[in-house]
C-alpha cells in the first residue's frame, strides 16, 4: 500500500478512516526495504514519522493507535466547598441555570468560578438536571392536555389573509374588473377569512370579509357564539392574538373594543389574549389555515362571491364531519364530540358543525340594528342523510363543493 505521487501521508490521514492500516503498511514496507528514507519518500512523509511508528509497533495492530492527549496528572476541577455550593444552589433554585452561578458564588465568598460544562457535569452526577423533552414528546403532552377540555370549552379565533394565495388573488382581480361599475372595491372576492376552531374536537367555523376591522371581527364572534347558543353550548374561553381587530393594543386593560364587548358582555364568555409574540399559543387555528389553503384555496374555482361562500361552507362541512385528523387519533371532529362521556355533548345534533358561513360585511346593518346581535338562518347547508350510507354522503358533499 503505497502513497501516490500527489497525496502525502497527511492527505491520506484526512481522507481515510483506516489510519491504523496505513501506518501498518508503512511498517511492513520498512521491513521489506529496511530503508527509512525510501519509505518516507514513498509515503511522502518525514523520516521522523516513519521512525515513530516503527518504534511503537509491538506486533499488535493496537499499538499503532494515537496516544491519548489527556493530561496524566489533571488539575482538580474545583474545590469541595465549590461543589457543595453548586449542589446547594441547584436544590434551592431548580429552575435557574449557569448564568446565575457567578453572582451566587460571590455572595457566598467563593472566588472559584467553574466553567459551564463543569457545573452541569456535577448537577448531572447528582441527578439534579431535569429531562429535556423532544418536540414530538411535548406535542404528545399537549394532546393529553387538550383532551381534558370539553367540546367548545375553549375556542381559538384568528384571521387569515387570502391576498397571498395566487389562485384566489387571480380570480378575485378578474371578478373585480367585471364589477368595477357597481363595486368600488378592486377585489371581486373577500380577501379575509375569519376562523374559529375548537381546541378539543378541532371543529372549524369560518366566514369571509372584504374588510379587516373590529366590526367584522365582532360580527363573526357574535355569529359563532349565537350558533353555539342555539344548540345549548356556551364556550368558557375565546382566545385571540393581539391584533387591533380584537383588542386595544395601546392599553391591555381596555375592555371597550367591540369584539371584547360582544364576547364578554353580550355572551358572558371569557376573552383571553395570548402573550405578545407567542404564536404557538394559537397552534390549532394556525394549523387549520395552512390545511385549508392547501386543500381548498389552492384549487377552488369560483364564479362569484356567493358561489365562493357556498363552496367554503361545503368544505367546512367536510372538514368537520368527514376529514379524519391524525393528530387527534384519526377521528373527525364529529366523532370526537360523539365519544364524550357527558351526554350533553354526545347527543348534540350534527347541525352544530354546519356553521352558516357568510360575508361578514353584508351583516353590518343587521348587527347594528340588532344591538350587536345577528340572528342566524335556519336552513342547513346539506340535507342530512342516513348515517349508514357513507358513499351517498360523500357524493353529496363533492357535488356541493363543485357547483
């Protein structure tokens, strides 16, 4: 095994995982030639390197391994008192990390400040480090927490903008050009989707709007809560982000925004806002946004805003009754509700999942005249068929979606 005229001995060490065999070949070549200079020239290395491995080789291949570079007499990492103080600190403050150690040791008149790796090694040895859960383990824990809720006990509300979806934007601009004379808006389709999603079952309630403001947000909240109240359900929590359509961003204690009044005063429900920047707190409703974009908005073809609403309502029905959610045990929202121990929820009719989707801007006059309340239509999106005939239900759903 000889080196080439191009690669040196060091190059071979970098490129091969069998460095010991390379050194063994060097030793064997020396035994054949008994010429150190010739071996060094063939392997393109120094004579000192050749002598080193000839001298180390004892007949066993293990003798050609590198020596450990660890010091033979290592200096003790820290004093016994410092170790005791570190253990004491961790027991008194289990949630604090290394960044607080320096100040603590100075308070205890200890001038020895160990490294971060040394501190965590001692804590690990003493069993004082809590386990760090992986992402999929945290998600599993969240599923267990959400499973303890009652259906519609906690609902997340958010707004999705549709102008960044090419399929919807192209059709909206085309319809806007057709209706320029009668409609001053450049968009022929609503460009905002208001979404409410139940944390327990994953049930989805959606509506569309041309405008993105407090009035459309309040109308949507009123319609969702009225729809649930018609079925005898009163949510405990409505959770939103800190958008101006929901809250007063300049004053967190202000409860006068229209959305909060509708939720708390008119419907006696707690309004909860997430911490600033904590988008993961809205993970359920945010997840539904990319699902509906991929499954509906990227492919749907519409002829008008009313046709858009009809197809969106049909998709909402399929999402709530037919689409199985792998995150929730491969069950539909309707199946999760029917499996509840409390008969109040288990006996809920399927109509509770047929939310009357609408264009929220068109309900503004009725909302104001009704004292911040809009009555809901009673006509369902579907004629509810015999539950056993699943094929007929699926065909009926697809027809509604395609019309």
